[in-house]
C-alpha cells in the first residue's frame, strides 16, 4: 500500500473556476488529484518537471516519491505562493513560459503537463520544449480536455482555452514528437477513472448510464472528458490504470442533499404563501412592488460591488504589491492611533532618536512596519530585532549559492560588503577600505574592512563565467544603473550560479528622490519593480527564483539564477603534475640566466 499526503493549507478563496486550488471538493478534485496520483507510478526516484504547476499541490504530491521536482508556472504570483506553501529540499518552483522552459536540455526523467496544452496557441513549440527537456528514454504524461465532450455545440466556450483539440487530433499531434504513445482517457463523476490501452490483457467492462433509462456496456470510458498521452522516444512499460475516490464525499453530499431538500420545502411553502398574497393584490400594486424590487436589487448590487472593491484593497497581501501585514481582514492600527503617534514623534530628529524610540517601543514589530508604511516614515527595529532582520537578510541572500555545495567549496563574492562580513569563505568587495583622508562629505560610507578587494560593482576584476555566486546586501540601491550592474554580474558568474540581493523597500525607508548624499540611494526599489526589471532585462539569461521571501518589511530579497548547469571548481590532480626535475628531463624546464 502507498500513502500520499494531500495539501491542507491552500486558500480556496483564490479559486477562480479555472485554476484548481487544493481544498475544492467534488468532481474537480477527483480530476486534478487523480492525474498526479496516476502519474506518480512513473516518478519514483526520478527528476520530474511539472509544467504549469499552478497552486503547487500536484508537484507536492509527486515530490513524495520523486528524487527532485521542479514546478514551472507562467504566473509569478502563483509561483511565489507555491514556494511559500510547498517548497522543500526536493521541490522547487520557478517562473517560466511553457514554450521557453527555463531548464537545460535532456535534464528530466519525467515531464508532466496537465490541462496546459489547450491554453497554448503555439502547441507544437510547447511539445518541442517538452521533448527538449526530457532525457532519452524519459516519460512525458500530458492531458487535455476532449473538445467534443468538453465543448460541444451549444455550450459556452471556456474563455481561457485558446485551442482545444479532439481526442484524435491530440493523439495525432503528440505522436509527431514521440514515436511511442500509450493512449488513455479520464472522466470524473462520483470518482475519477483513468483507463487506456491494455497490452496483453482483456479490457474491463465498464457500465455507464447514458440517460435516465439506459445503461451502456463499453470496453472503455463512455463519453470521457479528458485525453491523456503517455509518451516516450523508447518502449513504454506496463501502465496501471485505476480510479480515485472519496467515500466520505458521497455521504456528505447525501447529508447536504437532505438539508437542501428541507430548505427547498420551506421555501416552497413560503413561495406559495407569497403567491396567494400577491394574487390578492391589484395589478397596480404588483407593478409598484416590481419597480421597487428592481430598484432595491440595483442598490444591493452596487453596494456589494463597493464591498468587493474594498476587499481587494484590504486583502492584497501576497500580491506583487506586497501589502501590509494583516490580522484577519483588518489593519493592525487604527487611523486614530496612526495620527496620535505622528503627533508625538519628532521626525526632525530622525526616526531612531531616543524620543522616537520611546514613543514607538510599545508597538509590536509588525505594527511598527505598518505604521512606517501608512505614515511615510521609516521602519524602526529595536534591540534583538535588528540582529534577527540582518540574519534573515543574509540567509535569504545565500540562496544564491548553488544547491548541494558548501561555502568552503565555492568561489563567492560579497559585493558592497561595507563592514558586514557574512562568511569568512566569501570574498568581500567594496569601493573603499576606510574614509579618504580629510573627507567631510556627508553621507560617505566609511567601511572598515581591511581585507576587502577594492573594485567597482560594474567592473569586477574577474573572468567571465568564473564566479560561483554573488551576494549584495544593501548595495544595489546605491548604484545609478542597476540593470547594467546585474548584467555585468551575470557575465561574471558561471552557468547555474546565483545572485542574491537585498535592497530596501522604499515604501518602508525613504524616497531616494530626496536623498542628496553622493553615496546615498539612487532609485526606489520595490518587489513589483524588480519583478518587471527581471522580466524585461534579465529573463533571457536567468530565472527569478525567489522574491521577497523573508517576513521583515524594511527590505526585500531576490535571487537570480543564471541559465545553465553549474560546474564547481575542480582541485588539480597532483598525481598528474610534473616536478621540476621531470620537466628538466623532458626538455621543458625554463632556465634563467
């Protein structure tokens, strides 16, 4: 017996009707979970790519049997939520498009893509990418709805589907890219069943109700909804067909049905009573009531829309806007409390003055973060909080280190180190070791790291593709052209190497437009801005692995991973080295006069 854990921490309020969210019950749950459970038979101990991983629930299921799983989705916000909910040692998520996957050629044993093909206009390019990502002899499992059952004439077309295929068209298309194909179909009613071609075995007889009075006996699934292709460039072994069911679901539905029946009977009695009252009224009164009902309906509807708009503003947490921390659905501080605090502060002394610390120390850390946002002042961290914030920043930046390697094995840089040495195994790089003699320029940073390598951030003295990783803590906001600096760093790091950066979120610090210091802040970073910069300038060379992952608001982190497979430094083989004596005998010795 195999045991799988299902996700239980998803927010079903995010369900739109198109992307499945773990926790939604019924037919849609059967369909989505069963596809991944069915595919798990091919994934044991394998490297698995899950394309259009969505909420991440399926990648999570597969990670329980696979060696490594990489979930890829086009929507960054979805990827970030997946990272937060499901990321683990053998489960990662990245943003990427299905027609240009951010993966190396022939790097996965299994590729899964469920209910994706119909969302893609260039379907052949998508299939070519799957073939590129798959190792020789690897397995791809792809599903798509059958147009003839899913979208028959007279049914409103799914607006998110760009190109639906019939089952025959689907199998013909995928067979162009994979010479070996096993066909299957799926349907969910009170359970989900997946069944297909059976090699050297009798097909089961499946009985299905075709209407209220008739039952059809079939060798396969009657009026299946989804087509599934199991593909490879080599022979495919035996496939186990099966079903996914939840016996509690039918009992719960029965209880809900009885409760609904009681409610319907009560409503019917009320309707009959109201009908009798209305029938006794004159036509004029009825018309007036009808007009009033329409007007009341419009008022309620407009009020509901206003409530929805308000909810969108209040509940933006987790979006690219990175809103304030919340408790429930409300703000942590009332507007009255914010106004009172502002009256008591002496902002001309700086936010960290003794007086201001005394005023704000009664707030929790989260309340001080919210206060900074709503008052356009700076976040104030107190006592041990400072060390916690710095530790969180350093841990976040070190995700740039290639996975599977320890710092002593790698060649990393801490650019703009100042006096902050993250590790003795990382080379510090800065623009000064100490203040220039006689310097009195306000805002000049007087770093005191004597062993720092002196170099400008856009002119690092290293060969291209020679550095394993770069971290930069509170440095990038001080450069005038961050786009070119990141491009320079991407030149220097190896394929598969990472760049880990922490920058201030200007909404919680200060507006750089008012920073007059020559070494001060030159631009205003936010997570949303960094996401757009990566998409526009760096996505062709790298993937954005993480963004704004630690909980403190004054700053945020992001990790950029250069495309390619990482190759570590290789220690010279001393057994192959020739001594001076040996070189002299070989006539290769260099003799000075």
